[in-house]
């Protein structure tokens, strides 16, 4: 049994026009000690998917369906469907099993409390065995690389840089001793040097603590060095999953191929960056079939009958080669002889 197994997760928002599908039939698993990268453009549903894992979205206006099977450990009752848990059990899952690092630490941190007190509160709520939560907060600040942690713990968030604030958020997440850490665009608004430091910190913490990590990003360039597996998301659906080396070397879905081509290459031959035509459709513009169809350059070469299938029938995510699944009716990246 994986640490986390998501089956056919769908998220719909209530609007004046009725239920609006935002995430549709998303399925993936997460093993212990694994880093899974959830990749896609802004607006693809990555954050909504991750927030749904601990039911952090308000209900209503959100309607959830499917299963989020989480192994909470024998001391907390073993495997449970998070979508069916009551409020008391859900509070233990939030932080104690699944902790989050969000992309705007200045918004997530409380401006009127010292950072050490905020970390200590998380420790106090989820780790009853710790006798001095504030001392533990200081130790956590040290572990995430903050110099002079005893004095830094007494500071307010506004007295720290963006990189320091993000390290505080990581320390707060670690203070709950979670089995899963969700890092939702953790390097947004940070300069390049600080981005590298934060990502290196996440990788070292994963190795040292054996945590499973879900890294949400739109940048495939950082995924190759950090992740074990990749799930590519587009317009609310998972459209390709594979081990990171396999996906980078042999992308099957045309959207994945386009994302890889769009990564800037230092010293490349071309001065013009590759782009993907069009934009991600809003949920009210999702079509019946493949949601990437209108932006797919490969679809231009298909017959009218094939394009009709793309427009009207949603492709099923299926394993085309071992450990490599793709949702495409006519996968251009599948070379002869590789299909399972």
C-alpha cells in the first residue's frame, strides 16, 4: 500500500451557473520517501488538487468526489479515505500527516506573532511528546539553515527576507513531523540564488527524514534534478506520469514535449524561446474530449476523423510503456516497438 493513493479525485466549484469542474478524475500514488513533481502551467489545477488532499478548500462551495487513501500509521488507525473523515480526525491529518509550504510565506505567516512562537504552536498541537516547544522551534530553525536561530526565533516575519520567511515556513511544516510535505511553488518571488538554496534544502530534508514530498511547479527545469517521478497536469487532468529520467528523455504526450522544449537552455543555438500557442482554458471552456486539442500542434496533421475523436472523447490515462502512462489518443512520442 502506498503512503498516499489518490483515485479518481474530482473537484467542482458551485457557481451561479451550476457546478464547474476544475479537477477531473485525477489519480496518482506517492510512496514513502519519494518526491513526486506535479507539473503544469498556471491554471492547470495543481494547487486545487493538493489542497484537496487535506480538504483545505471550503465545503461548500466545493464538491469533492473520488478517494484520497492515506496511510496514517497504526497509531492513528491505518489507512483511511481523507474525504470521509470527520473534523477531529481531519485536524490530525492537517499538519500531523500532511504539511504544506505555500508560495507566499509573507501571506502565510502571522505578522503579529514572533516566528518562534508560530513554529512552537505547530509543535505543541501535533507533538505532545516535546516538553519545550519553543526550544524545538529554535532547533528547527537551525536545521533549515537559519543563522543565529535563538535570536531569529524572537523576530517578527517582516524583519526577515523572503528566503528566510520561506525557511520559517519549512521549519513550521517540519515541526508537525509530517509523513508528507506538499511544497506548492515554494520558490515563487525568490531570486535565483535563494531558489536553489530552498530546493536543495527540500531535497536534503527528504533524504535525512525519509519524508515523501509533492513538489508543485510549472518549471520542468528544476524537476530533473529533484524529483523521482513526475505527473504532468493539464486543464484539471493528469495527462502523463513517468519516472523523471524516462519522462525527460522520452516524453509521449505532445503537451509534455512542448513543456520540455519551452525550458530555456543556456548556450542554446536559438535566440527565440519556444512557446506553446494559446492558453490553458478556463473550467467553463473545457471541451468534451481532449482539453489540449485546440493547442496541440500534432493534431494539425491528423485526419478529420481522428480530430473528431480528439474533440469528442476524453483520452484515458493508460500505461503505454512500463511505468510510463499517457492520456492521448494518438501519442506522437510513442516510438515504434516501445508500446507495451
